[in-house]
C-alpha cells in the first residue's frame, strides 16, 4: 500500500466542516478515480494532516482529477478552511510530506535516511 501525506494549515474549529465536505465527496466516484483506498484526516493546532492510502502513488491521478467537476467543487469549498504552507497548491507532490525513514517489525529499517534533495 502506498501512503501520501498532505500537510497544510487549516482554520481551527473547521474540522467538522472539512470532514463533512470530504464525506460528501467520498460518496461519489472521485476516490475510485484517484485510487484512494483509505483517507484519514488529522489536526494538530492549526496543522492539517491528510493521509491517503492507495495501491499506487496518487499524485498523477490527483493532478489529472483537477479537471473533474467534483474535484473542483471540493477544492473550492475547502479553500475556505485549508491553505497550503507556501504559495499556491500546485501539484499534489508539492503539498505532500516527504518520507525519510521507515521501520517495520520483522523487517527492520526498510527506508533509510538519505540526503535531503532540497525540499
């Protein structure tokens, strides 16, 4: 399973509305179109954390979905509550955290630290 972790800022107290917007969108065909298997939303103070699990990376599918009316509706509605850390949203990759370490029981380290590529 592939993991994408989108990190942004959100308006504190808006968690219920953000969840409602995603619940409505998740009832459409959009998650299947993008390849979303699981979506989890978290908050820490004003930090918004959006975890997506999928069989394959979803970045290209999210970028392609920008033309989907449901994606546009959801994005426009979320703009009132969620803002990117720097500038505009751009690509899904631009708003996503970069994983730099992973350990698994029985396997040990499966993703070792590497030099920072400038992100």
